[in-house]
């Protein structure tokens, strides 16, 4: 076993977590549209951070300086890379499943008969 480990060449920046759970990271919203409206221009940032122990945090800051954060839970199927997150915001529970591919995922939902599209990319 030790001979096998010594043959591996690890980058100093990598960790066991990066090798075993590479999806645990912070994802930045790079596009957010509700129908034809680009509402990302109203925000300094929107982040979804997957933390250890199946906990996630959504936080955002508007251009007005208003900051908010919410926590929820998530699961990831390591074989399919399907991410399922569940969070309660203002008394409403939301659950969404997406596939993480190459460090990116897209959330698509209909809100008031208009498509909401939010694209996230690993930071």
C-alpha cells in the first residue's frame, strides 16, 4: 500500500476532499434570467456553496448592499453527479435536482408562467 501511495503524484493544492468529493465548492451565478429580463445585473453576487455534511448555503448581495443568506441540505449521487438541494426561504420550501457537469449546472423553473434560468459555475 505504501509503495502505491508513494507512486502517486499529488499537487500540493489538492486535498482528500478534492479527490473524493470534487463537487464540494462554491458556485457563482454567471447568468440569471426571468423571461427576457436579466436580473443578475441587480446583484453583486449570487453564490451556492456546498459544504461538508450535506449542508449548503445560498447567499447573495444586491447592488444596493442588501445581503442575505439561507442554509439548506443537499445530496449528490457520485455516479450520476445529480445534485438535489432543498432549502426553506421565507416560509416556502424549494427542492431542485440538477446535474453537475464540468463544474457547472443550470437551474430552470417556471415562475408566474415565465422561465427562470440560473447558470452556476464553480469558482
